[in-house]
């Protein structure tokens, strides 16, 4: 395993040297406003979305690709571990927030990723003020996210609800894996 592990480190080092580093797509709270301001100054249309993204599957990548096509840059907000537990229950998340964020950052359709600690994405959206907010139709809207004006208050332009890919969800996949 040692030789294999050092080989992987060598490949990663070469990729970093060539300027290919998906880790650089992860944004901290301090970097988020600057990232958005730079896109706004360049006249870029920013699309934002959010979710748990616990086990990345075809439904996710299809939806992210479609969201990215709506603008010039796609920013993905990822629910932190505590909020995933609160939303999905015991045993979730299956992958840590850092792992989930890094896997998303590795996708060509994703320009930046931010992990937010709150239960809902409203504070994330308020900070980013995307031109378009894209979200899957299967989203479970809670009373706090449905309050009149909350979503429209944080968006510069509008939002799009994506129908998703039927039969593709992390919860369904987790149930199938648990059933054996």
C-alpha cells in the first residue's frame, strides 16, 4: 500500500503543479463575498444551488450540469454535517462535509463550493445573492423556507425548480445499500 499511496501523492502533486486543483474551489466564509464580488465585477451570471449531496449520483450530476448551463458560474452550497443529521436523521451524513464538498468541487460543472452550517440555505443565499437559484423539485420546503418573501428577498433575479431524474435520490440509494 505504501508504494501505491506515494504514487497517488505524486499524481496529485503533478496535477497541482499544472494548475489543476479542485481543492481551490472550496470557499471559506471569508472568501465567499470576494468570490461573488469578482464575478459581479466581471458581469458573470452566478447560479447557486444547495443540498446535502451525501452520495453523489446521476440525479445530482444531471441537475448540477443543468444548473451550470443557466449562467456563467455555478456555486454550490453544501449543508454541514450537523444540518444533514437534523434534516435526514441518524446515520447521516454518510460522508463528511469536507468529503462531500471536495467531490462536488471535482466536477467540471461546479465553479465553487461553500459549506454552510445553518439548517436552511437562506443565510448562504443572502450572502451570495445569486442571479439564479436552481433547486430540485423534490426539495422538502420547511415553514422557515416558505415564509413569504424569504427566497425572493435574497435573490437578484429569480429561481428555477429542476424536475430531477426519477428514481435517483441519495435516500433511495442508502435504503437499497442497507437492505443488501
